[in-house]
C-alpha cells in the first residue's frame, strides 16, 4: 500500500517532572467500543479485508489518503454482544503522534458511529531506572525472594534468563476478573528480540532517556475503563475521561493514580497488615488517591459485564504475545487460538 511521506513526530515536551527522574509517558493501546453501522462519510476510507476474527465477522482497514492508520472489527459473532458493536483501534505508531484520542474520536464520527466507551487502553511510563537509581531488576528479584510484597491480590508471572547469573526482565500482575493488568518489562530487550519500533526510539530521544542503556516500561492495561478517581486528602472526585488523555498533565495524573493503586510495594517486615509495612519508594510525589470502579446495578448486568470482560481480556492478553503484524494478518490470531485450544 502506498504511504504518504511524514515528517518526524512533533516534540513531546517536558515529561513527568513530578517523578523526580527522567521518564516518558505514553498511550500504547487505544481501542474504543462504538455503536452503529460504519459508513464512509468524510476524509477516511474504509477497506474491507474480507477477513474475520473469532469474535467478529468483518475486519476493515481505515486509511487516511492511502495511509493505514486504524483497524475496525464489526458484526459480532457471539450472541451476547450487541449486534451494532464495533471495536476501533488506532495503530501503535499512530499513538506516538499528536492527539491520538482526538484523532480516533474524529475517525469514529466520520464513520457515522457513536463512541460508547473505551474497550482497552494501555498507559505506560518508560525509564532507565526508578527514583534514586533503583534498578527494576532488583525490584523483581526482591519481590521473588519475598523481601518485597505487593499490596493487592493478584497472580504474578516473572520471566528471565539464566546466564552466569539469573537475569529477570518481565513481571506481570493480573487476575481473570480484574479491569487492570500491570506489566514491568525491559522494553529495549523486547524490541531487540521481537520487533523494533522506530517511533518509540524517537520518543525516547526526545524525552532525553539514555538509549545507550536498557529502558524499562511500566504499563497498565485498562479493560473497559469506567472509574472515578478520588483524592483521599481533599475528597474531590473526577470521572475518568479517555478524550482528555491527549493532555500530558491529565495523562500523567492518571498514571500517578494507577501507580498508587496497582504498583504499591512494601518492605516485608513479616507483620500481619501489609499496608503498615514500609513503602518502597519507586516514584516520588505520588498522591494519596483511590479508584472507584463503576458497576452495573443489577446482578444480571454484573454477570454479563464479567463475562464480557473475561472474554475480551483472554483475547487481548493472548494477542499481545503474538509477535507478528496482527493488524494486517488476522489469520495469525485464528491459527494461534486453534493451536492453543487444540481446535
């Protein structure tokens, strides 16, 4: 497909100064649940790939002047999903340009669709080390050896490699019915071994990270993010609004909240109440906040929400581990599911 020439991404500007060490924040996955029948009405074109997925009958490519920028799936196969449900996802490299949320919302409106709610949003912070030079590898080792404990219930996965010494490079926290999956991993290593993304390297350079050393990523994968943030000091509450994530200050504030809630480690002093253990200071100036998730009122709706969440999480979490260009090759997804489920 012919691609138009584009200049280098615009300057990102100052990053997360509140963390007192050099970091770079970003949106790394943006997928929106929209409703209606997609129509070509404006500046974007809709190309039918004549492919399907396990969940949807139709897969489209969305282009801007022949430049592939987003994908859309529609016509759900499962009967419990709304018949007019569409999931629109901006391509990863497009997320590193200006105003990705505004642009995706503009695509939705130009296709005569109604934005309903976010289906999945991944927010991330990139850095060489935590505050005060504390190394991510040390955090993972101390957690594995029970020197550190994490606040909150969840299953965890650690990946590493044995050379002369054991090297760890990946830590994940998740549960099947939780709206947030948390990842800490060596992003430089991932791109060396799987797929280099030049737009991320450019972002690191602009943020003045040391690209001669490994850069780590702390990432929060938000599934169906509908929540309210409460400042525990002032009592002020604010509803999460995905369209405001284009604003760097708002993005960093949301990341601040997620760190406080889902990445809280304590030094193990072997007392009963983990919250009374000394806090491991990975970032500074983290505010005292809490998250209130919005739930449906009825038991039936809650069961449906949990079923939808689990199925979407199963699909998304398995998709993120397939190292091919999924936007252009949905057959890889189908084959992967067949193999892992012995279909």
